[in-house]
C-alpha cells in the first residue's frame, strides 16, 4: 500500500504556471531624503489557472450576441 502511494505521488506531470514580477526603484537619487523601492511578485499555477479561465469563459457567454 505504501509503495503504491509513493509511486503515484512521484508521477511525471506538466503543471502550467504564470509568474508576474514588478519592480519600482527610486533609490538612484542619493540626494533625496526619502527613497522608495517596491518589489511585487505574483505566482499562480495548477488549478488556480483553470478556475480563472473557467470564470472568464462563463462571463463571456453572458454578453455574446
């Protein structure tokens, strides 16, 4: 039983994913007293992409002619 579980848990699968990264840097001016830096990362994969895609498809069918 345990060997079957391990065999199934290591099966090869392709999981699609999206990564979005945004960096805003205002640290270049050394004369300014207040400097600003923001680094944002967004990562989505697996079933989350399916849910977003499925939701967008249902909204499109409401407005079709």
